[in-house]
């Protein structure tokens, strides 16, 4: 408890725990032990704890944000079930609830899953508990209401789409807290010229508004960022998962942005009568059995001269991720909370150099939805550059450039002085073959419709 007191007093650590997912193996170990101390306090086996209430509250927020990815022992499981049952009974009866019960339960289970906790909303309570009730009861209730009212633009009929939908209904991804800071909105053409000064961009001209489609918008971080980046943007953001869309819509409401959310399957969007200046599909087309079929549907919705930003998985860059995926498959870990927890503990214990070990250095490894998206995905298509180049040629698109870390751009430029516009995909393929980690953050690139 003495060691715990010294870290619990650190305001930076507390801020880190409530601002997003903690992605560090050592810190995860410390927080897992701290959570056990919280549970002991709630069970009465450790009398002290009240002076750490701010820290424990932040820890429970972190556990909710990472969707309870930390290891949980059998005796913790039993103890939490008992405390949650007592909490539920008192909440329904309007009785006194010791703060430790509520915080400990919230650190192991989402409070909205404990019957009767809605009755606690509006009760006067200490700030850490009030924050937990908002995060784990009030906001999920709001999402339930939003979810029921979301429009559906297309049916979800395709078998793979339905399987993918089920994954993201259970685990909306990514769970985000704060949007990236907004800069001054910029015109789309100016943004492209700034990124790719020598790319063969045809000026688009266009009207007062920029009509944007985000295809596979997830939980809203993506459309929010795009909507704030471009001047006069009006965004339609679609996804298969109503749970993801509800999360997105709730977060967007707080930012008052012109983003319309709707459920749709990219594959069925061809019937949509709207057309767009910009379409973004990042991290979504690889969930289709045939990503190119989805890409074609999206191209049909793009205005002539319109721009498209894509994010596709690279087979070469994901070699070590594939080693971990193979391990998951061969040992039969299910994509459930329990299966993901068990796999994570094994992977954290692997010695360095074990095939697949690099996944423990990726942020997604540190939350349940992230780990499921990364290693337990029900459908994942991986590309290579010749395949992308062939599609671009067949569809007569202009390739404008990759979004990449500036160090990679400099390395490519140094090795390829004959490609000043950096748009030669054959050269990029040779570069990637020599440096396979180049696109570990996906092939993120821009094309223009002819
Ligand atoms: C990895 S998440 C990426 C979300 C978002 N683009 C981002 O970058 O944060 C992939 C999303 O694509 C959605 N998706 C996958 N296949 C889709 C389809 N056929 N139609 C619409 N959305 C789809 C999933 O439901 C999921 O929310």
C-alpha cells in the first residue's frame, strides 16, 4: 500500500488513465496489482483505501476504456461478482453504497451491466464516483437511445458484412476520449498541394460546400478529424455497426459538427443518390471479402475529379502481426473477452524475438476491441502494392501520394531521385520490399477520379 500511495499521488498518471488507453506492459502490471488492492479495500480485507479514491476512480475509468483487458484471477472474479450483487441490491432499494463497492465494481465490470445502477444517476456523490456514473451508466444509456433512432441507408445482406457487423457491435472500435486538437480548416486542394507538391492533381474547383463520405467511420474519431480539417465540409459517415455509430453520434453531438451518421453496407451503397467531393475509407475495405468490389462502389459515388483517401493493410508490413494471428488461430483462442485476456497474458510473457512479439508494442494490443481488431478479426484482407497499382490503372485513377512519416519520405527520396513526385508505385514496391515495416500503419494514400 505504501508503494501504491506514492504512485497514486501522481496527477500525471491519473490524467493518463482517464485520457485514453494506457499502452505499456510495465504500467499495466502495476495497475493490475493496484486494482487488486482496490478490490481488497471493497471486500474489507484492507481497511485503508479511502485516501486513494481519486486514483482508484481514475483506474476504474482506465479499465472501462481498455474494456477490461487486464488479467483477472478466479478469486477476483468471485469477489467482484459478490460485490456487484450487493451493489445492485442496495441501488434498487435506495440504500447506502460504500464508495469502494462502486469503484471496485467499475474497475472490473461496466456499471451499466449491473442491474439497478441507473437509479444512482443524479445522487450526490464524490467526484470520482460521479465521473464513473456518467462514463459507465449515463453515456451508455444515451447511446442506447441514439442507436434506436439511427437511420439505415441500406440493408446488411452480405454474409461477410454481417459477421463483421457482429464483431463491431460487440466491440466498437476505436474507443476514444478526446478528439485531436482542431487547427484552422483548410481547402481540400490546398491540403493536397501541401502534402504532395508535385503530384498530378487536377484542380477541382467546385461549390461552396465540400461533400464528404466516410465509409466505415467506426466510432467517430475519423469523421470528426476530417470534418474539422476541411473548410465547409459536410460529412455523411456510415458504418455497419449501430453500436459504433451511436458512440460516434454521442461524441460528435458534444462537438456540434455537421456530421450525419447512418448505418450502411459499403457493398450496397451503389443505390445512394448523393455524390461526393471526397470519400475516405481507412481501415474498412480490408473487412470485405473482395475489397475491390467495395472500392468500385465508392468510386461510383465520387464526383468527376473527386478525391479518395484509402487505408489498406500491407501484407509485407504485417508479417509479424500475422505470426501472432497464426498463433491465436492454431491454439484456438476465441475472440471473446476471456480468450483475448488469456492470449494477451501469454504474449506479454513471450521472450523478445518470439515470432509475433512485436504486437505487444502496438497500441491496439492494450484494449479488448483493439486487440480483437488487430489479431482476432473475422475477416482481414491484406494487399500488396502491385495489386493496388493494377486496380488504379484499370480504374484510370490518378495516384497522388502516400501519407507517411516524414522520415520515410526522406528515405524514399534519397533512394529514388528519379521519382520527385513520389508517385511511382513500382519504385515504392521495391522500397517496401527492402524496408518491409514502411507501411505498418497501413497503405494510406490518395487518388483522384479522372
Ligand atoms: C478498423 S475500424 C476503422 C474505423 C475508422 N475508419 C477509423 O479509422 O477509426 C473499421 C470499421 O469499418 C466498418 N466496416 C467494415 N466493413 C464495412 C462495410 N462493408 N460497410 C460499412 N462499414 C464497414 C466496421 O464496422 C468498423 O467500424
